[in-house]
């Protein structure tokens, strides 16, 4: 969120606009806010390579909370705003954060977490008053501080955590060279070209700012001299309204957002003019082929899919035309060499799924977790993985199958549940779906589906049988769920990732024989 030259070239242009309130913050004001907070961080003793954390919902003070660190040589950790006090305390302590920036809406959670965070010296309430020497209001704490840059300005960056969908969240630490804040890190140079960012662009951000993709996208929008429209939370019809209202040119979504827009009434889908859109990136999870095809019919060739881990291991991407020719793919490798390897680290035959390994494109380590870092690296240290499973076709396109952690072993057969999930989500009566393995005394595991019906759809045995028969028409017998349960809402993170572990653990309880 470094305003740089644009604070002088376009001081009165909005750097960002909050979608629900219309609050607009100009480049000049964002520059001043970030500088004041940077001075405060230095005043409190934070020096280059130190850490602080940000725990807030999307709001009008979020970007300066990040921007101050980006010009101070600091690592800032943006924390999932839906975490409990204990979960927040774990990340704050694990990241060795000395300062926590939060909001009035999240202060109760932050206050409770701070009881377990003795090394946090200061808690800053970004949009409200303070209440003690340790918990202060941002406006009060920065009053009188300079709105000009700190003397030792240098590049900082986010140290984000994995989603924790399969275990404890892990911090991803990248090397931070000692260079000017005006000079962005190489990975962002690459993304800026990949996503076609430019001066004057209007970017619509529908996702939480604590996640890696929105972080990068909003950051690059501002570095490019564009304007970011930030949604406080995603609503499918409101999203379409905002595209028309602001003449949005660029956006980034996750597959569940596509699915929810496609299930709007036809009149709602066609009500708004989307002609300003130039490019729509989607990522975070594999997109069901039927969902992608329907979006291309609606939005046309502007849709681009990309795959890249938070760790920054490597990237693949493809546009709509390429995808239609290779349905289910996420493109050719663009950064870093990709390899599909079996459990013995041997290359898999073409078209055979295996673990996706990248020749590391950007160095990283799991913060304070050398064992996890070793697990994610090949024996010779030249490649890394996050446990994704996929295969490459004859044209060099990558197809993601699932995560190795979610693989089901039933009667000795390896089953990746993503295929069944992708199918279930296309059923007109289903809003969301999760598929995973549950205990079976004879087979070890069997396939279980847990689904969220569409509003007004009655769950029960008849619907379960209908869905099983629906799956049987497209999937081999071993991939079809043996049983289906129903939930009012599945635990999906706002970033689009399914928190499958929370569902799966209910069925395994204290059993220790589960295969992961």
C-alpha cells in the first residue's frame, strides 16, 4: 500500500473507496496516514525486520495499518478477522509481534487475546479511542507526528499465515532485502504484469484484506495509481451493482463467488452493466468446470485463472480461451519449474496425479517451524510443495486434483474428493458441498458428503438419495458418497477456502487410525 509518486502526481484521486459507506481516502491522505503511523512504530522502538500484527475486518483504516509497515522495513501479519481469542493469541505470539493493530469491532476479541500475549507492548485501536496505556487510539497516538516519511524509509512486506484448513496456521517468511520502499519486491513486479495492472484502473476487492491475493491486488492497484473499491463483505448482487457504479476494470474472485452469482435470479444477473470489466482473476481453489464454463458464457474472455500458493512457490495461469481448450487446467507454469512427483520423489507419468512440486521461485521459510520447512522442501532443497495434488497434460497444462491431506483411502483405493465436491456444487438444490473420508471398519475410510441446501430446499433422506444418484451418473462407484449429511451453512472462510477439517473431525473424534 505504498503511495509513492502517486501521492504527488494524483494527490486528490481516491486511493481507495469503502463500498458500503462511500468513504473515499485520497492518495495525499493515505500517504499522510501511513507516514504518521510509521513514525509511531519507530517511536515505539520497532526497527527493520521487526514484526507487528493487524487484526481487523475490512475498514477504512486497514490499508494504512499495512502501508506503515511497508515503508518501515517491517513484517506485518494480517490475521483472519474471524478468529477466536485463543487462535489470535497463537498467531500474535508465533509471529513475535510487538504491536497489535485492531478495530473497535474486534477490540473485545483482541483484549481477551492480549491476556495471553505478554510480549505485545501496545495495542492500537485504528478507528476508536484508547482505554489504557497499553490500548490506545490511533488518532490520539499519532497526533502531532509528521506526515512526511521517516528518515530511514525502506521496504517492508506482509508475513501472512496459511489458512489452517488442515492444521495449525503457519507463517510464511520471505527474505526482505534492504532496499528503498519505492522499489517493490520482484514477485510483485511479476504479478503486476500477469494481472495487467495500469494507471487509472478501478479495482473491485470483494474478499478479506487479511488474505494474500487481496493483499497483493490492492497493494499493486495503489502502486499503479489506480483506485481500489473495497467491499466490507461479499454479497453477489451488491458486487454486480458496484461494477456498474464505479466502472470497475479489474477484479479478483474465488470460485464460490462465481457460484453464488450464477445462482442469482436471471433478472438480477442481467440488471447491471458489466461492460467496463477488462480482467477478472480467480484463484484460491480449483473452480468446478461447469461453474467456469457458465461464467465464461456470461462474462466472456475477460476471465483468467491462476494458481499460486501463499508461499509464492510458483504460478500458472490461463485465459478463458486456453481454459476452454484444457478444461480443468490452470495454465502453464509461468514462474518456477513445476514437477509432478510420487511418494518416492519419482516423476509421475503424464496424466497421472502426484504431488505438485515447484522449483522455488521465491525463497521462503515457515516462521519458527524448521521441521515444517524441511517437510515442504525436497531432500536436495531445490524444490518446495504445499501438498497440492495434480497432473500435467501433453501440452504442459496443470490440472489440480486436490490436497494430499484430503485424500481418502478406501479399500486401498486413493480417492480425491474435489471431483465429487465440484459435481455436487452444480446441482440446483445445493449451495455448497464438502466431501471427505470417514471411518469404515471394513474399508478403512468411506466417502461422506456434507452439503448446504439452497434456501427453501428441505433436507432429508429423499434429497440425499437424489444427490447420490446424481453423483452416480458422472462418477465411478468408489468416488460416490455412501451417505450425505446436511448443514445450514458450511464453514467456508471468506477467502473461499473450505474449512473441511472442522467437519471431518466431528466424524473421527479421538480415533488415531485416520490416514492423513
